[in-house]
């Protein structure tokens, strides 16, 4: 699922900051996208200095493709705004 998430973000112009090798995706999010995702209830973690805008999005053994697709759909809408 992490690869699906990383590929989907890259297709939206938000390429992962590091190669996706396990269950985490590290990505820099514009503040408007971050705020919009938080307002829509998506949970993820800041990584490092908050001023860098780098976030860690984690997948687990029970992350469904629908979960990833919903987050990507929300990112798509927020990037287009």
C-alpha cells in the first residue's frame, strides 16, 4: 500500500522525499494541502522540523486500497484549489 500511496502522490506532483522501501512514505506537503487533509480527518505525522513541511504517512497490514485512494482523492482536490 505504501508503494501505491507514493506512486499516487508522485503522480500529483508530490514525489516522496525518500524512496518508498517499507510501509512509510515521507513527503513534503504544501501548508494548504496539509491543513485540508487534517480538516478531512486524515492522520499522519510531522517528521523533523515542522518548518520543512515534511510528513510521514504510514501504512499498516490492514491499510486498504480504498483508504489510500480516498487520501489521494482528497490530495487531488486540494492541489487543484
